[in-house]
């Protein structure tokens, strides 16, 4: 069965931690997520996952071992993942940040 359209409005929100929630569609080994971060979000551990995405609104900082990148609405995200690109995200300001992310399904 071919599925082209992802109706995010019909998908339930998942809340894996305080300050972050997402809606996801998995197809094969890929996951498409609509993610929302609030100022309650704190990423305590380094993330090793690869991410490709687009910032819909808001502002985030992504911290790597050697640098910090600021992302704002309209920016793309391309993190190849693994130990060499381990990262942590945090919201900048008090607004909600929304992103679309494509990742390997777990």
C-alpha cells in the first residue's frame, strides 16, 4: 500500500520527556516526526542519532563537543550521528520550537 500523505492532525502526541512531544509516522526503517520543544526540555544525555529536518518555528541551540549551532525558523538540520557528532539540543527563548525530523526508526 502506498502512503504519500502524512496527516499529522490525526496522529496522537507522544510525550517521552518533560518539555518535548512529537507525532510520528514510521514507514520501513524511516520515521517522520513533527516535534515540539518547550522551555521545560532538558537533554541530559548526548544524542547519537542522525537527524535530517527543518525548523518550522522557534529557535534551538544544538551543542556538539566542539561547537554550538543556533537554528531558527527556516533552517535545515543535517546531523549524521554517531559518537563524532554527538549533540544536545535546547530551546532558546521562551517560545515553542517546532521541527520536522526524518530519522532511522528504532
